[in-house]
C-alpha cells in the first residue's frame, strides 16, 4: 500500500476542489540546515508540490522527517504517522558481525553457485559475500585469554585486520596481523586498551592488480518494505598494498585498465561483470535480512540510503594462488550514507536522487520510481521489490 501521512492523503484525495491542509495547502518535510546533504535533500523535496521544506518540526504538519538517527521522531514513525529517512531496526545491516552471521545462516540454508567477475563459474560451493568477521571481548581476568585468541585466529591460516571498539561502538585504529607471532605481539601490547575488538579477514588484492588494493563504495537505497535500488558502478578507488593507506580519488575503468596493462575491451567487460557481481552481493544481503526480522525490520513508511563498501579480491579467500582472471567484490561493511558525507565521497547528487526516488515510491512525489529503470536519476536501477 502507498504510504503517506494523513495530510498528504487529504491533498491527494481532494485536488479537484482545491482543499488545503491546515489552511496552508502543504505538509512539511523537516530538513535541519546542518544535516549532511541538507542542500541536496531540500532540492529534491522542492520538486514535490505537496511538500515544503522546514528547518524544524511542526507537530501538526510534519509529513517527512530527515535527521540523524538519534534525532528521529521514532514514536510517530513507529505509529506510521510520518515518513522517516532511517529504519528503526538496522543493526543486522550496519553491524559487521551481525551481518556476517546473518549471511552465514543464509548460505547454510540455501546453497547456490556463484559467478566470478571473469564470467566463469566459481569452483565448489558458495564462497560467501563477506570475509570472516567476528567480535572478541577482552577478558583480563583470564591469564590465558591472549593465548586462546591467538590460537583461534592463527588456526584459520589467514591474515587479519583488527580494530578496537570504543565505548560508543566506534572503531579505533586499524591493525594488520599476518601470522601467529604478530597476533600474539599485538594482543599482548593492546588487549587492555579496549573492551572488545572487531576482527576481519584480510582480502588480498587480485593477482592482476600489481599489488594495488581496489575498493568501491556503492550507494544502495532501501525504500519501504522493501524495494531496493542500486547505483551502477562507474568508478573505483585504487590504493597501495597497505590496508590503512588513504583511499585515492576515484578513477575510471579505462584508467584502471591502463594502470594494469589491459586494453579498453577488458575494461568494458570488467565493469559489466563487476556490476553484476555487486548486484548479486547486494541482493544476497537483502534476502538474508528478509529472513531475520530481529536484525533488520523494513518499516513501510521508512527509507534509507546506505553505502556498501566492497574490496576486490580473489573468488576464494582460501585460495593462496588465485588465477589471473579470478576476482570478485567482497563486502567489508555497510554504512548509513546520510549520517556523514564521508561515506560517499565524490558522489555529488546521490542524496537528492535517493530522496527523489524514495518520495516517489512512497507516494509523496511524482512518478520517478514507476517509469522504469532508465528514468531513475544518478544511475540508480531497481534491483528487487519484495512482496
């Protein structure tokens, strides 16, 4: 069903006689001036004739609220009185460990085959969407705590990136441990600094990249309960071999091909296969979330723009000698894109496009979301609509 607040319903139901809501004719979309992407959001809202932008809430006329998650009017959103720019329950998507566990349950329940970016079927069972990700709590009361953690991690015979978590749940400095001795030295030195640690398997760069790490941030829009839109990948980030190295400016696929000694036909095929692999990964995440309402609850009067952060690596992280053409995007984390402009750097117009699509899909705007994928702004495409 289409989702509108009562005032917007009144406007849409009685346009013929020019009736007005509260004598003013428009409902309010609250866009605080200091909100990330405030100007872009206001620009998108201005295209909706039934809405007007306000910097603060009007209890009688608010139809849509844009705010940071902590500032949302959850009481009215949960009662379906207003439309909100965040989902209330989203830990299963934004929490890396929760998301990894959710995906693991999904893959164990449904075994499928995957396709590598090269287009060839990947050998064996599904390799997964995320690298191994776990949380370890510090326990200074146990004398052998460090050694137990060392034995657990070294048994996997892989490299790990480790981040300490502060009291607010934010990640601290990133550290790389490539072997058992480095893991032991790290925890002997730092284990008392944090109450818990997020530990994630390192994704090595593809063999053909010359040791350069390749990453991409993909805007993904969730609307209602639940339609998902994904922006096509046109540019990627390329850095050195260090996982802590600053991400460079995004480059085109043609530039990537030149740096890696490939031709333009390789770049075109690689871009096409990468987009297909990203879409498959995003849909796998969505399918997993739909089976676990405790991790993510898609309320029908909410929408949210997320940033899916991928790193390119071999199709199997267990393969020590990946082939020249075998590579795939591995999902490292998902971030709430509207909470900080840093989550989608150099992505001008993304927020306004996402708001335009969301308002249309929720029945508050024009017909943007129903006119076909070619009409969607900023390169967004409809991925899936659940019923």
